[in-house]
C-alpha cells in the first residue's frame, strides 16, 4: 500500500501544520497582520500546536511517558534550532531567544497533550 494511503488524518494534520509553520518562518518579511502579536508569543503558540500534534502522532508508536516526552522534545529542539539557522539565508535573524520560546511552547504542548490523554483515560474508566 502507498504511504499516502496509510497516513491517518492526524498524520496529515501534523504534516500540513509543520509545512505551514516552516513556510511562514521562512518568508523574508512577517505580514503586518501577524506583527500585532509578540514574536516570542507566536513562537510559543506555534510550537505548542506543533508539539501537541507530534505528540499525538507519536503516542501510538512510542510507549512510556518518559520515552515519549524525551523523543518529542529532542525532535522539537533539533527542528527549532535548524529552523532558526535556516532563516538566515532569507534575511531573517537567527535568535537564541526565539528557540527558547519554541521550547517553552514545546513544554506546554507536551503538558497539554499528556493532560488531555490522562483526562480521556480517567473519563474512559468511569463510563459503563
């Protein structure tokens, strides 16, 4: 079976969001409509969503909370650093504090994912 046919909709959601976020961070100028929000807030929000989606996709493939969190954080940390470095060729700044904002968003995304998963499990145990 072809890869595109085996991907679930959550895989497509992750790929679509990741592509959108990557494209947006590599535009030479940030659109003014986006400029109303703090740069660091945008980084954190984007990486919260990205990490939540990645956590959801990898949850069925990686067992154990610690292993899952470590894998997701490693992927996001490396991607965030590469993303910052790849902004230099398009005339944008590579900023360590942007990467820190990315990681803050990643931690929030992981926490929200595991809180939602824990809540769903608790609710599932109560239903008859």
